[in-house]
């Protein structure tokens, strides 16, 4: 992640999921109150954060931003 961004903690990520989205995830079989499911979810969010940061860096390097 760029130095301007701080990596979010697992707690921050999990607390940022609104109840309505938690309900949808639960219907899809992902229970964020289950430690294994929560770890999987957090790792996916972190991977997405990293990919977004990489795309932003690439766009800055190419002068697209």
C-alpha cells in the first residue's frame, strides 16, 4: 500500500461491514462472527485494498490521475 495509506486492522474491516451486508453474507454462507470466515473475509478485503493501491500507483505513473 502507498505510504499515504495505513493498512486497516481486521477489527476495522469487520466493524465497517453494515448489518445489512452481514445478513447478505450470512445468507451466502459467510458468517463474520465465525473466526475462520472472518479471517477469509479480511484476507479478501486486504487483497482488494492492495490491488486498488497497485492500480492507483500504475495510473499515477502513467499520468492518468
